[in-house]
C-alpha cells in the first residue's frame, strides 16, 4: 500500500535515495557520517535494524537498531523491511521501509548503507516508482589493504575475518550493478569523492539508466567499462 501510493506522482518534490555499498571495512560508515555532518537538513541516515550484538562504541538507535531474531522475523512477516539479508547465516540486517518513505514524502534525501544484493532488491522494488535512486560502490584498493583495515578495527575473530574477506571477493564482482564506483583511498579522498557525486546528483531528477556508470577517483570522472 505504501509503495502504490507513490505511483503517478511528480518526482520533483520527492527526496532521493542514496545507497552506499561495499565490503566490510572499506569505510562506508566513516564516509556516511561525514556526509551527514555536512548536510544535516538535506540528508538523513536510515538506521539499519540488526540482530547482531553492538560493537564497542556503537549506540542503539544511532549506529544501528539492535533487536532479537524473533522480533526481526516478526518484522519480516509484517513487511516492515524495504530489504533485508542474513549475513554469513548468523545475523540479520534490514532497512526499515517506513523511515525511507517518510523521508521521500518530505523531500529529504535518504542515506542507506546496504550490500550489493540489497541495492538490487531496492531497485527492483522501486522500479515503477518516480523516485531517484543512486547507488555507489566503495572499492578497496586491494584485498590486502582491506584486510589491514579489518585487523585495525579489532572487532573480528580470525574466522570472521576470513569470512569477510571471502565475502569481499564475491561483492566486488557485483560492483558493476551500482551507478558509481568510488576507488577508496584516504578518508578525506573518500569524502571528496562522495560529496562530488552527491552534489552532481542534486542537478538531475531523472533516473539514470543502469548502463550509465562512472568510476570516480579524486578529481576525475570517467565512464565505467
């Protein structure tokens, strides 16, 4: 019902949906926080709901919304997620549909951090709606750099680290499903890349065809082959 109500409506007044994807440890959360700090009125984070335990320093309702698995499964049955996934068959993550559509209705851009499968699922669900969706994949320099970042984070066991690196190899293969690929560098470089894309996207209202892709790497845009 919520989705159908957006059909045959003018896109100009709607908020856009920005989806940032990429392997664990590539810097999605860091660059998202910078964007939110710079555009507090224009851009709002959609807080992911998860069944995993909080990491050190994470705050419930700010970083994630932490719930038990029984409640998560209840939300699935009630169609409360725009998309959801079961990571490594251990923990569930889901994007609350009500938060996204509330932002869209009020002309506020939404910032989502989702995996590549989540990007494709959201696109499929929104495909008939006049809503601008922008997907950005953060590409690590290489897996060795990614492994170093994950080790520095210190939140993964050896088994979890191996699983995340294996998942990263798989996710990178699907990067071409996103509109943009950001070649990750320093934190400042990643922010400049993301902010440039965000500013560019404010000038268009039409949904870009999936065949039109770009790779952005600090200061230059070029077609992605």
